[in-house]
């Protein structure tokens, strides 16, 4: 007579190798950090651009006022 097993062994879970898991984690970290850095730098660029535009507008106003003042001085002569 053939002996039958009346118990079962648990299936071993399939694991990702430590090298592949570490590589996937590293790549996810690099992508997340890169995306965060990109948006931070883009925001800083926008802020700097707005400051430069404001300075150019202020310079234009200053030059316009200077031209008006010079014109008034020339008209008084």
C-alpha cells in the first residue's frame, strides 16, 4: 500500500532579490528626488524672473521720469 501525506507544507512566498529590490528602491528614490528638485528649481526660476521683470519696469519708470525732468529743464531755458 502507498503511504499518503495528510499534511501540507506552506508555499514559500516569492521574494524579490535584495539586489533587485534595492535597485528598484534606489531608482524610485532618484525619480522622486529629481521630480521634487525640478519643481523647486522651476519655482525659484519663476520667482527670479518676476524680480527681474519688476526691476526692468522700475528702471523704465525711472528713465521716463528722468526724461520728463530733463524736458522741463530744457523748456525753462
